[in-house]
C-alpha cells in the first residue's frame, strides 16, 4: 500500500533522520561525534578552508561547539575507526565499510586497465610507488622519490605522476589513507591499514543493497535519485532492484510526496521504517554546502525550494551570493545564506555577505546571530564584522549588536593552507 506525505511532512522527516530534532549536548565529545557520523554514514571532505574545512561543519551543525581536535583524533589518529574512500565523493567512512566499496574499486581497476589510460602508460611509476610503500610504510606524496618528474596537471592542480599513481592505487583499493599531516594525505598499503575482515569484498549486489539501505535510513524519505546520489551509485536499475528487496523485507515502503513530481504533482519516494515525522522541527544551524541535507541539489530544491550553486570558482564580480556561502537552517526551512570567512590575523569572523531566502519569520535574524556568535567562538575568533552586501546584512548586523561593519570587496580573506 502506498501512503502519502505532504511536502512539509517529508521535510521534517528528512531533518529528523539527519539528527536535527535532537537537543545539542552541553559538552559534545567523542561519543556524540560517533553518533553523528553513524547517522550520516559518511562525511564528505573538501579542501576549502576560508571559514572551516567542510568535514568539521556537519558535526558543528548538529552538536554545536565541539572541540575540532577531538574530531581530528577520531578521524586521523592512530588506529582510527575511520578511513578515507571515494564513497559519496572523497569522504570519511567507517573502517569496517571498506569491503562495501570493492565493486567500485574493481570498476576503477577495469577503467584504468584500458590500453590508452594514464595508468597503462605509466605502469613503471605505479609499480615503483607501490614498492616504496611496501618498503617504507606510510608516506606522504612529498616523501616519495619523484625522480625529478613534476608536471602540472592544469590550472587548478599540481599533481605530479607520483600523486596520480597514489590516487589510482587508492581508488582501486590497493592503498589506503591512514591519516593526514596538515591537510596532506598520507598513504599506505591497504593491508597495513585495513583489517583483513574489513578488506573482504562484499558481493556487488549485496553491497548496493546495503548502501541503499543506509541511504534510506540517513535520508528518512527519498526518491530513487536521492538514494542513488548518496553513494554516487550510477546504475539506477541496481538501486531499483535493491529497493524491491528492501521493500519485501519491510525496511522501506513506497510513499508519494506532494510537490515532488513534475509540474508540482505528487512524486514517488521511499520511506525508511525507522523514519519519524515530527510535528515540529525547531533547529538552527549553519550548513556546509556538502552536508547531506543539501549536497544533492535537486533534493535541496524539492525539500526547501532552495537553489544553490558553489561560487568559489566564479569570478568575484559575477558572484551572486559570495565565495563560499553557507545555507542557514532555522526551524525546518533554509531561511538564509551567509558567506563566512575566518580572518585569523585579526581574530575576526567576517560575514562577507548575508541573504534572505524569501520572507523570514520574526526573530530569525536573532537566531542566525546566535549561530554566528557560536561559530566565532568555535573557531577561536574574538570579533565579528558584517559586510554591507546582501539583503540580510543589516538585519544580521543589528541582531549581533556589537558587530563591526565593513565594505564588501572581492574575497577579502584568503583561505588558509
């Protein structure tokens, strides 16, 4: 039997599944961080550090001002229960989930075996890098003998052949990333990082079914496209087959959601058996663009009517909202976006722009101001300055009371290395 949900019910169910109905703990620590990571299943990594690197933000959105060093120890420490892999994209996953992605590792291996591939044409480099890791253990790319061969790989990257070899070995599962120094990856043979039981390949069909199960649980309610995107599953027929199995097992059920179809009509979706539809969601959070709540842009538009595009690669004079604007959740809606930059030299959090998404309810600016203050304290910044760019900038500055003001300029704060 197919049930129906309103758009508002689906939105509340989605936020509840992501943990936004839970009160923030007074002193969030390792236990709470593990619970957040378990609820999401994966934590996307992004290198931009103008405010805070993306993987620090989802726990902050849900827990408030935790200690980032606690997350570093959890994710990057010796014998960490987490490891990096190409899950959604480059992401942290539980160490024990390594074998779930064996089918993806095999697909990369088949692709790279093509005669015209870079790997096929540089087997000597790949073999040499593999041999160095076997002989010397965990290494950063800069610690591997480059044999004097450094080649630029385009205007945004400076990956030489050693880095390309390491990325191939990582994606195909021969090599794992046991941690980072600064933000530079360290690499080691997978057998030296991943326990043997976790390296055991999960059969392709079983792995897809398990990944779809986890996506359904993490999303609460979702379309087939949503579920496929959570783990970047390209074969839609495999996702459909997994959903049939999960429905037969009583783990998901079909629902229609008002407004999720074409032309504003109801659309087909799937509801996880553990999903709840709260009567009310009273959250307030700054979100990274790579939070599961908004990372799949079509879903963000269905859930919130929120259209988002990253503008950091857009020339400054053509940006509509800012370099790296963060969606702002208040209640159960995306009500605004703010472009934050941590000016470490002056210990100031700069709000480079602030924009409303539609008409904001009374008191919204004050709730956003509280999150901005919390963000500044979390990042160890003493002051806040709000630019004059954006239709929410004056409202936010007034709610912050003692904030300074500055004129808008093209990306006034450089990202930290």
